[in-house]
C-alpha cells in the first residue's frame, strides 16, 4: 500500500491537472523575445516600494465607492491631543517605551508657584513588583532627565520580569513634583524560572527544558539594542532626587 | 491593488493547492488532523463577491500570460516545460475555484472541518499585535470578540482555539480569551519556557494559565528550525524554485503590460523559471519540477525521521506522550516555498503509512486526552525578530501608539455616551469601530519597520486615524453627513455586522 500511494500521489495537485483535458497551443503566435529569460545580476526586491499607487488601488474589500463627499476627510493628524497622559509599553526584558503629553495648564495647576521655569523635566522609574512575587512597597529606581520638547522615550530597566511604572515631573529645589503617573507594565522574563521545589509531574524537567531550549534564539542582552533608542546616560541619572515626601528610597 | 495582488498570489499558490491536497488525501483515505488559522480578514476576503470576480479576472490574465510564455519559450526546452506547468496550474486553479469550490473558499475549508480533518481557529479581528494594546483592555476585548463573532458567522460553530497574531502574548490576555470561551492559544518557545512556575515538561506539554483556565501550547524550536532557518531550512535547497526571480521584474515591460497593473507597475506574476541553485549567487539554473518534488519527498522523510528521534528521546523523560507543536505561516507553503504544499502532502502520507511513533493531533485532541495540566503563567513573548515587541515598537513606527490609544479612549467614551444610537449616528459609530480596528492592524507597524512599502503603510494608518477622528468630531458637533459616512463605509467595509457597543 505504501509503495502504491507513492505512485499515486507524486503530486496530488498535478494529478488533478492530469485528469483534465489540456489545451493545444498554436505555434503561430508571435514570439516577443528570442532569449527565454534574460538574467539580471541583482534579484528584484520582494515587495518593491514603487511609491506610486493607482488611484484605483484603494484598500482591499473595496466595492465601487460612492462619490467623494462634499467635505472629505483631511489626513493631517494632530501632533498632540491636549490631554494629560503618560503611557508605558514593555518592549523586551530590558526596555520600555513611554510617551506622554503634559499640557501647560496641568503644569501650572500642579507645580508650586515658586518653581523655576527652567526646572528640568524628569521621568521617574518605579519598580512595582518582582515577577510572581507579592507586591512589595514600590521603590523608585532611576530618574531620567527629558527635554521639554520630547514626548516619547525608550527607557532601560534593571530587572527582566519585574513590573514597572513611571511618573513624569519636575525637579524643584531638590524635590521631585509628579505631574502625571503611568500605567503599570511587566517587562518579559529573560530566563527559565528557578525550580520551585514542588514536584508535580513524573518528569525529568531539567532535561526537558534543555531539549526545549535547543535551537532557541531569543533577544540578546542590552548590548544588542540600538544605543540611540535608549536614554542617553547623563550625570545624575540613576540617582534619585531627595526630599520627595512619602517615599523611602532604596539604596 | 497591491493588497489584492498579495491576496490573489496567496489563493493561487497556497490556499487552492492546500485545498486540492486535502481533497486527494481524503479521496485516498489518508487519516490526518491539522490546525489551520484563518483570520477574520482573510475569511472576509474569501467571501467578498467583488474580490471573487476580480480573482477570476486576475487568473484569466495569468493564464493568457502563461500562454504567451509557452510560445516564447517554445525553442528552449529547459524553460518550456515550466511554462506549460504554469499554464496547467493556473488553469487548474480556475477550475477548482469556479467549478469545484464555487468561489466560496470559506465553505471549502469549513467542509474539511466538518469532515474532521481540519480544526480551524481564528486570530484577532484585524491581526492586531495584542501586547502593544495591553493598556486598553476594552480594545483587546473588542478585537477578540469581533473575531469570535465573525468565526461563528463563517463556520457556524464556536471557535476553540485562538492564534495570537505574531504569537504575541502578555500575561493576563487569557482572561479576555476565556470570556469568549477560547480554550487554547499558542506561544513561542520562550513564552512557555520562561513561564512561572517553570513548565514541568518544557514545551512538550501545554500549561493552563494561572489567571483563567485557558491552555497555552509552546512552539517546538527544533522542528521550527528545520523549516524556517535561513541557513539550514528546507526551502533554501538548491533544487527548489527561486522566489526572487519572477518574470514580472525580468521581462520587457511592454510585453508584460497587459498582464500587470494598468500603470505598468512591475509586480510578482508568479511565473518564475529558476531554482535556488546557490543562494549567494545571482547565477541561477532552470527549475526542474520533478527534481524539486523528489527533494520535497526526501525532506518530508527527513522531517519525519527527526521528529521520530525527538519523540524517542523525550518519551522516557515524561509520564505522558510528548507533544511537538509545529506551527508555520500558511503562506510559507506554496507562496514562499513553492514545493511546501507537496512537502506537507508527502509528510502527512508518511505519518499515516510509514511509521507508528507519532500521530497528528490538534490542540483540542490533546486537551481531551490530557485534561489535567500544570498551572503556570506564560511569559510575554512573540515570534518576531528578537522574540518580543521590537518589530512593532521601533523608532520607525512608535508614533502610531499615541494615536491608537487616544482612539481607543474616544471609542470607549463614545460607546458609553451613545448606548442606543440609531440611524446615521449608529452607522458612524460602527464605522469608527472599523477604522479603529483597521488602524490597529500589526501589518502597518511591521511594514514601517521592515522598510518596504513604507509609504503605503503610513498612508493607510493615517487614513484610518483621520477617518476615525473626523467621524468622532462630527458626532460630537452633531454635524454628521450621510455622504461621508456612506463613502467611508464603502471604502472600509470590513465586518459589516460590527456593533460599536463592543467597546462599551
């Protein structure tokens, strides 16, 4: 049976084709090229960016559209939304991406009147919890100076697998004044967890994990990251402003 | 037009050949079980009447081009056989599409599910990369809920499994999947390997997530590598067809013009005459179909032999049968790797008749046989470059997230503010939901990072954001215009049944 199926199915798709009546071609058609297939030295790109699309090349699933409306949509996007927010997305075990918007009136309502206009803006990184651990008292782990005309940044974090959040604020007379707080996120783990000591299955877990990890290529350590996408280390970064009420700093 | 071309290429090179193989496997009474993810957008395209007509028109152009190629290569036997092969294959696609499947590929795939050989699963509504949406649970829930509803409409039953786009997982996602009654999903190897607590069986058995009773299956790196590896993977064999040498780029533009974009933009035609030969050299030798099929058969045997060895190595280490999860991009088979569908066909037949070490099962089959599994929390992961988010969170594309999160907030606010909207307002809110979901597609960020077709991806993203913001503004100012809503509905008509209240 095995040998038989080999003959039957050398190519199932072609087998189907072989069963139908095939067309006979006229040899009288004009030949357009004496060389069957000119060779180029460079392969063409996979998806060429032609930069010009047919006016009819509108998105897929188009049926014939009705006429363009009297007031068509203008495709200029707002640079900002005049809302106060600070958001964080985890990027890999060692970095976060954050973006924010702090309108002027938020600053004027929050910052003490005697704060100098030139006070530096800071992002304060808090470690909220270790992975899978009980939620400890959160602790600030670094302050990152940011330009006032900067609205997004990649941030390096110290511990893969831990949970973090950020605050955006200003430094005033040695005190950190928070203007906005972000959501919490967990960055991914970067290694297999240590054995818990609980034996649940009859299995050689160590060997199974070794086999699982074969051929595995995962993110390289931070040296692999594009340096200019992470915050540039600056004097004072990693040191916390003193005098921020209500927090006990880690060392 | 370009997206349509990619769709047509996938139909001709992947989906119709796969369906043809499934048919002959059943005809030959070969037992098999496969899991196939069909996204809601792909099913929408399969079902779109206009695209069905255009595909037949496209096939007609291809068949005429293949006819011309037969004449052009008549004096060159090393190419003429291949030209004839293309003519036959394109013609067969037309026959299958029109006569056998009556243009309805959703029904064709559903038929194989009904006959018990396929388990069809779904993914997020517009293939959104969910880890980058984790700050908006409602937006994630909407992507999953709309997808589940679409599945029910297309396949007439509840979906069991969920394909995380790009294998993108973050802890907590399972609670949203559980609310839609999904029972399992897949993560990349390190997503399961770095789970907390560590997985007792490595990636060779699933875990049940801590936060909700949904199973997570981990991709096996070894079987993945034998197909995907740029250096060692089967598709790079010298005898296989070379993807990058297409007459759409090699021949005179006037000769091609009747068969490509009316403006003369060069595209992949699918007619390629060369084999890989040497991946590092531009000098290519003519493709020989029979030799390529012989190698595909050999590679299927090699794959099976390696999996058998793997199973024999793993089995003594476990108190249950080891599971090898081997997921591949469907369009790898046929589109990128031309001989891929034949390799799969050979592999399925060898598994059925040439060994008794392993069998094909779906994730559901496994969970039925082994309902008790370790509780653990998989780790944030993806199968993109680097294993996490950097393909979709990069200086080339990170600008989109400010807009997406604002849109997600506004959509939720609007859905709550207008819980019983009717008429034009309801249409506008539904269209806002469509524009948001289209803007969330991971493809745009991916294309911006990968560097080809960037202008197109940027323009599409901006269009969807701007359309959404305009509709929102008009809603709030009470200045909605029917002609604008109708125009946008016509342009972006995915998910006609969508209900904006999924965001409430």
